[in-house]
C-alpha cells in the first residue's frame, strides 16, 4: 500500500508566509498536487459548501456538515441528499485521540434511488501540515464510508477543524465484492 508522505511531512523552517490564512479564515480555493481543485468554498457556520474538480472533465458540488458529513451532493448531474440518524453530528474537534464515532445515513438520489450508509471517524492524533509554506494545525482522522454491502472507501484525512477543510487524503476505494479498486492520495499545495 502506498503511504501518503504527509505522515513524514517535511516542515519548512519559517513560522509562516504573508499569504498564509489567518485563524478562522476558510480558503475559497485549494489546489492539490495531483491537479485536483476545490473552489467556490464558502462556510455557513458549521456547514461547508464547495465545488470539487477531481479532473478536467469531472465536477461535483458538495455541502457537508463540519466539512465531513455529507448533506447534499451533485455529481454527473445526479443530485443526492443525505439524512443522518441524529440531529447532533459531533464535530471532529470534540474527539479525543483514539475515539471513534459511527453514524448511519440514508441517501436519496433525484432518481429516487435510496441507499443506507455507515460512516465512522476516529481521531488518530493532533498534528500539523504544511501547505504552500504555511503550517496549519490538523486532526489526522481515519474515516470509513460504506453501504450495507460493505466498506466502499476508507483511509486518512488531514482535517483542519478551524477551516473545516481537508488538506490531504490517503484513501482506498473498494468494489462491491470487497476487493480493492484503487488507492488515491493527494495533498494541497496552495490555498487562497
């Protein structure tokens, strides 16, 4: 398995650069090393809205509570809404190292297709990450997102609880039969 190099992050010696995001400022655009771009980022209290461009030909819009619990998404023209089994989804910043929370959700696509999902998040540790020469405190989270048929994706994300964004990921995606489909990993290289 390819381990994402962010675990052994090379820290720049400076405290920060003039272009670094100040505490509480959510970026409006993030560029990743693999060419993916997230833009149109806005925040409404504890909900993050954004448009993701994983490639030049793909676009998805997302709305996520605390930046990790999907509320609405649109991908390839298909809109999907998510209903969670609780009204009080915990912010990852409330977790203590080693603590894991699990929640269930139902998704309803515009086509009427309904699916059940299980999502778990575990705080591995509190750490820092360097993005474009700027250091940001993050929570290293282990997440798993699946359907009744089994895990569909699992991995690590370097999540910034102050800005509700994920600066880096290392994800394994599985086929319905449980076999590994592919591994993805990328880190943000700039944000504004």
